[in-house]
């Protein structure tokens, strides 16, 4: 039965969805800022690239577990419970690194804090992404695509703002003060959302079982497999290798690296939000949203880019020009591919188990990020940035090959309510 007040109107669902999204945005800014703060603060302390990667291992690993369990919890208790839990956990994670303590410089302490941040980020993300299904027009797949693209794009734009904020805060007020400022922002968001939200969000499925978290949909399983390699291809050079290269090899300052990454991620988010227009205006106008064929073509096109960037670096072209221009093009294509994936998982899902399907799908996403994060530090320490780029190319070829199995046309699409 509906969570909260039975028969709750679409308007009330929309109001609560807006609150969920605003909370997700605040958490996203804090998450992006924390990533830059931790990366560069511990780089200053002399940590190697692989050591830096290990700081984020628990962030990705516990994010993977959260996506698996979180969808089940949301199905049983409602999206509101997962949202508030995510914000509360994020406050705790930031407090662990904000308040003075002899333990906070130790690697296990930082890893534990990052584990909580990973849990918080994925709980709030799953709540917001699942809520799209509740408010998008029920008879329009193209409208669903636009709703998902706007949400995903805005999230990534705000994560870019978080990178910029993190770099500035580290330069201006230092590590611990920055963490306390971010903690205060998330705490205010939690209290505001809790006061303003009426009832719940979505439906509670009392018969949901943990085994249902593993999708029985062939389309979603294939999409999840492609998602693993897609996000591993990005993070294998973006998480540790690229910022360390810009700092150590090109001599950029912390705030310059943070600003550049922020601009890139903001632009990436804008492209995601506008991807329905970028991909095919005529298809959107005729209610023909992207299918598995679009995802496949984008993956193979994307595979060319890291290989070309690495080849240009080996040939001693200007590294600043190559990386800046290459990242712009890579971000453009990657954003469209990711937006198509985010749309397809909701299109393939049934409304009554959307939180579980989204949780399973983002578990695959976290698995790719975990592999990419580890390899970003390891391969960079072994073969440098060019090695990371060639590994990225291999992952993208795997993404394209898996995507060949996705349905074409409307074969795999399901109505929003079945």
C-alpha cells in the first residue's frame, strides 16, 4: 500500500521528490569536495598514488554493498528512510575528519570515514533516482529520458562544484575546518528536509525479499555488466592518475586542479542534462528514445578517445593541450553514454521493484568504480598516465561488446506502470 497517507496525490509525490533531489544535491557537493580534500591533503603528506587509491577503496566497496542492500531496505521501509539515513551517515563521516583527533591521520581511520561517505552517497543517490519513476509522465518514455537526464546531469554538475569548493577550502581554511563547514551544510539539509517532507515517498513492498535484489531481468543484467566496464574506464585514469599527473608533472596548484576538474564535471553534467537533444531531436519528438544500439555505438566511439590521448602523449605533443581537449571530447561522449544507461535501467524496470533494480544497477556501477579506483593508483605508479589510458580503452571495448546484447528498438522497454 502507499507509504504514509494512502492514496497520496501525484502533486505530493512531486513535492517530496523535489526535497529528495535538493538533499541529494547538497550531499553531492559535500561528496565532491571531500574527494578533492582527502586526495590532495594526503598527497601533501607524501602518499604514493597507490596509497591514495587505497584511501578510497572502502568508499567504493561499501558503496557497492549499499546499492545491493539499500534497494531492499527502500522497498521494505520506503525511500524516505534511505534518504535520511544517507544524510545522517554523511554528517558522521565528515565529523570523523573534522574534529581534532590523534586517529584521524591514520589510514584506517580515513578509510573508515570514506566507507561511511560511500554508504551515504549511494543511499541518497538511490532514493533520488528511484523517485524519478514516481513523477515522470506514465505514458511517455521520452519524458522519462528527459527527467533522468536532468537529474543525473545536475548531480554531476554539482559534484564538479564540489571539486572546486574542495580545492578552494583546502587552500583558504585548511583540511579540518573545511570538513566542519561541509558537515554543517549537510546537517542543515537533513533537518530542513525532515521538517518539510510530508508523509513518505513511493510505496512499501512488504513482500520484498533480499533475493529479489538480484535482478531477474536479462536486459538489466546485461546493462549492469556494461556499466561495470564503463565506469571502470573513466575512474582508471580520472580518480588518482589525472589529478596527480596535473599536480606532479605539469606543476598545477591544488586550486587549479580542483577548478579544472570542477569545470570538466560541470560541463559533463550539462551535457548529460541536455543529452536527449544532443542524441536525436527528431527521435525525441517522435517518442523514440535511445535503445541498446545507441549505447553500443557510443561505447565503441568512446573507446577511441583514451587511445588517441595516450598516443598523442607518447608522441610528445603538448600535454596540457592534449589533456584539456581530449577530456572535453571524452566527457561529451561519456556523458551521453551514461545518460542513456540511466534512462534504460528505469525503462527496463517495473514500477513496483524500481528501487531494487536501481540498487542492483548502481551496485554494478560501484563495482566498476572500485576496480577503476584501485587500478588508477596501481597502473599509474607502474606505467604512468598513458598506461591508465590504454587500460581505459580496453574497458570501453568490453562495454561495447556487452552492449551488443541489449535490445534494439522497443523490444526491452516496459511501461512505467505494468
